[in-house]
C-alpha cells in the first residue's frame, strides 16, 4: 500500500530513513539512526516529530510474531485485536516480532537543528525553554539536553570540556514560521552552536547528533504532568558538574498527538504527561549503585509532578524492572489488561527476563 514500510527484526532506522526519504516520505524514528526499528516501535517510540504524529506504535498496521505456542502469526487489528493492542507498548511480553508494517508520513524537509548555550546560561535556558513550550504548536517537537562533554578530539571544538545546554528543534511547517517560533529561544543569549535551518529529512540524524559509539548507559526517566524551572535547577544540581560521573539530563516536550490514543488504541500509556525528564548515566567502569542513587534522587525531586515512566528510556544494567516500575509504565486499566492477556497468551511465562507484565 502507499506510504507503507515493512521492516524485519534487526533493521535499524537509518535503513528505513534512506528508503523512505527517496520517496519524499519519513518514518517516525527517534534521535539515533542506529536504533532498531522493532524494539523501538514495540516500546512506544518517541520520535523526532512526536508531537505532530504521536508514537511510532500508533502507526503500526501489522506485525508478524512468534507467540508462546510457537506459532508464527500475522497480527492486525482485525485478526487478533487483543494481541495487536498488547504488542504495541507491551513490547517483549507476548512474542518475538519478526517484522513490522507501519505508516510513513509525507515529510520531505523539516526546519530543525540545535541551539547550544554555554554553562553560564543553563539556568536561563531551563526557565526560558519551559516557558516557551507553553506557546508552541503541535508541529514543533523539541527537547533540551544538559551535558558535560569530555575534552577530547571527537567533540566539536566549541563544546570540548564544557557543560552546555542543547535545545533540539524539529518543526514540520514552513521554515519562515520555524524561524519566527524559535526567536524567543535565540533571545536567551549567545549560542556556542546554532544549526537551525531547513534540512532534508534524510539529514535528521544531525539534529540530536547522538554518539554512534556504543557505551554502557544506565537510563531512567520520569514522565511529568508539569514542571517548574526551580525543580529542573534542583535536578541539574544532582546531574550537573558536581555529579560523580558523566550524566546527561534531558527534557523532551510531549503532548500534542502523543496525548491522544490512535484510531486503533494500544497499550502505550501515560499519555497525559507533558514532559519526560531523562537521566542517563555513563556507567563504563563506574559504580552502578551511584548512578542508581542519582536517578532515585531525581525521581524524589520530581515526585510532585510524576505520572509514570517511558519504557524505551529504561535500560542499562540488565536488571529486570521491579513490579512497581512495571506499574509505572502503564495506565492502571491498561496494566490490568496486560496482566490478563499475559496469563491468557503466555501462561507459562515463556517471555520473561523482561519488564514482566504478569
Ligand atoms: C542512542 C540512543 C538513542 C535513543 N533514542 C530514542 C528515541 O529518540 N526515542 C525512543 O523512543 N527511544 C530511543 N532510544 C531507546 C530505544 O528505543 C530502546 O533502547 C530500544 O529498545 C532499542 O532497541 P534495540 O533493538 O536497539 O535494542 P535491544 O536491546 O535489542 O532490544 C530492547 C528490548 O526490546 C526487546 N526486543 C528486541 N527485539 C525484539 C523483537 N524482535 N521482538 C520482541 N521484542 C524485542 C528485547 O527483549 C529488549 O527487551 C534510544 C536508544 C539509544 C541507545
């Protein structure tokens, strides 16, 4: 069918982006081109154009999956409504997905890039960014990342050895409107880097510029219904230059299409969240307990606003999430439905060693 992609397990986003953009289309991939399509999508999939189009899981048409009874099934909304609902958000609890078919969107170019501010402006950036998100349309998806980059050659010269705030923008409207929309951000102060421009979607990986080199990261996050700049400053006091290891703090602006269930609803939950606050600690050779303590402290700070967690951004040390953590991923009714379906479709718990929804 038109505007459709089909990817086998193991395919990475970069391959889909290359094929889709050749037709003036785009998939709902995330920040990094080397992330796998299937797991990203089954976990929800919070993409570059998320506020405009919702989660990647919202655009799945069909899945081929080997279920606990060792059968290969072609699963659609019509063939297996419960399984189709559960796989999209329940990820690896119901089967091994061998391929996925999903919609592409008619986006050939976006206005986007990043604005990087130096250490002395970080507090202004946090306050300015939060205030600004209240006024932007759904066509604009953005995030701000605070990170201290090492003083090494691989890091661009202006950023080497500095703690910076990087605002990332993806706007699907006209470039001139994009320029107007970001003016309040540029007004925060001088930028070390300013790459905002119209670009072909094929170059969208340059917006976040995620490192391609694998490292050991411990990732956790808090989905919040709201936020204030004072809380973000408190989080930065824990994750910033005084942290005992390299930690990235990122806030992504949610809402828009993410807050609505798709035409065929799925298990992806916590759609009432307005922001996600991620804390990613680099744990190569570090004490994982210290990284966990940093993340727990951030969770405490954000507790008054917390509505849950996002599955895709929980990863790291191979320890399975506790049942409380699993509960935090889903709305209560979806959590109960997942448990019922797990008992029915995988009674022997064949698919375990995961965020188990039993
Ligand atoms: C640099 C980077 C950037 C990222 N950016 C984003 C982003 O912008 N938005 C976002 O939403 N996420 C993002 N993520 C998170 C990413 O979506 C998840 O880590 C995802 O699970 C990665 O999938 P994988 O195939 O690469 O990993 P894997 O480790 O292979 O898989 C992760 C999980 O999915 C399950 N799984 C894998 N394959 C299958 C299958 N075929 N069938 C059933 N279950 C399966 C596994 O059991 C495992 O629990 C990012 C991750 C990285 C490393």
